[in-house]
C-alpha cells in the first residue's frame, strides 16, 4: 500500500477493519505494523471501546429477544 510508504495515518475505514480483525484474532502482521507505526493509540482505544459497547448491546438485545420469544 502506498499509505505505508508515505507515512500517512490509517483511515477510519482501515482502523475499523483493524479493530474487527483484532477482535476476531485474525489481524495480519502488515496491518498490525501499519497501525503501530502510523496510527494513534487513542483512536484505536476509542474505537475499541465503542465496538465493545456495541457488541455487548447487541448480545443483550439478542438475549432479551430470545427471552421474550420463549414466553
């Protein structure tokens, strides 16, 4: 990628992909290196927390739906 050579920070889409890949444990070494060299930790932390909150909210919603349908 030319973004790696030019030293540009990762785009929002690239950061979201990195967060999702890391959450599922399939992050590539190339992307991990890009994130650590050009990315800002605070951006990844904020996106990671938001992803975790959204994931938990979806799980709670699914459990509530299953409990509602089981009645």
